[in-house]
């Protein structure tokens, strides 16, 4: 049996990687030094990315997000859905490798198509 010459084997380019920075002062999110979003939507995205990076989990529910007191969401119930829609659209417009995809009623999936490095920035730096 003939073994293929290593030069004939197509090589895969190294997987692209990106850095996502979170600035807690205003919950700004920057992807590769380009501004993405801030405020509550930024806080939500950062929380989802942390969970994903620590556990590999990518399925979430609106209810789970709403009940997470660490996110300090306002009391207005419908506001969460509006913020998730804004976040989904902003990701579609500015980031082709992170997305939020509906996966059922009140459910969504965080899809990551690139290796990410998450960096929490100290207060007051950019």
C-alpha cells in the first residue's frame, strides 16, 4: 500500500482566534479591539461567553437569564427579549463567528466558530 506524500496532503490553515474584552465599568464588549456593544446586552453576552468557556455549554433559556441576579436586569419583563434581539442583530452585523440562534420557544444557542480568548479589563482602562 502506498502512503501519501505529506506534501500532497492538503494542510488546514491554523484556526483563527479572536480576543473578546469586557470592560466592567459600562459592560462594553470589544472583539479584536472593535466595539460591539455595551450595557445590559454586553453584560448578558459576557456571562454567556464565560459559561461557554468554562463548561462548553451553549444552550440557554430566556428564563434562566431573567432569573440570574448577577446580571442585575431591570424589572421590566419584556425588556430582556428586546435586548437579546439587539444583541443578536449586533452580532450578525459585526461578528461573523459568534451568534445567538433561537433553538425553541424561549431558548437560544450560543454558536462560536472561532477560538476565543476572553479578557476582563481592569476598571478604567481601555
